């Protein structure tokens, strides 16, 4: 009976570890016209980004203007009039362990009557995780 209990605990531990491995390291969600969208960043994607310590490194690995261009390009793949969307905020966000960071570029809808806004993740190596319908 004791062996069965130990084996069952081992199986549960293995299942919980594999679920955790499937979890994104970081994600951003937003809603557009009532539809949920998400961007997921995997641990593997985080590992491929350069380290940056904002307290020690004067220069950020990616120019803000380049991050905006990359984010706008992702917006154009999914939504109309990407060039009309207005940059509303830019956030530096620490992701993963260590000195890994990304930009989150916020856009407001060009439609004055819309309350929709977007948050697009741009990793410091220039990767923009795909925007997908659904939740994480």
C-alpha cells in the first residue's frame, strides 16, 4: 500500500510539472470587439533574448522606435488600419528569471467611439509573439 501511495504521488508530481512546463513564461491579453486575444511568451523565447540590467547598462538592447515598428507590424496582421492606431503607452516589463525584459506597446483604437485598446509584447531580440484568439 505504501508503494502504491508513493507511486501515485510521483505520477501527480510528474503531471503537475508537465502542466507548469506548458504554462507561458509571460502573456498579455486584450479584448477587441468582444473577442479575447492573447500573446504567450515561452521560456525558450525568453532564454533567446539578451540580458539587460537597467541599473548598470546605459543602453537598452532595442530602440523604442524599433519596438513600435515591430508592434505595429503585428497589429497590421490582425486588425484594420494599423497605421491609424495611436501609441498610448510603452512599458518596460521584466520577464522570466534574471535580467530579461520586453516592451509592451499599448495602442488605442483610431475609432473615437471605441473603447478597444491593444497591448503588444516585443522581446528585446526583435521577436513579437503571435497574437492569437482566445485566452492563455
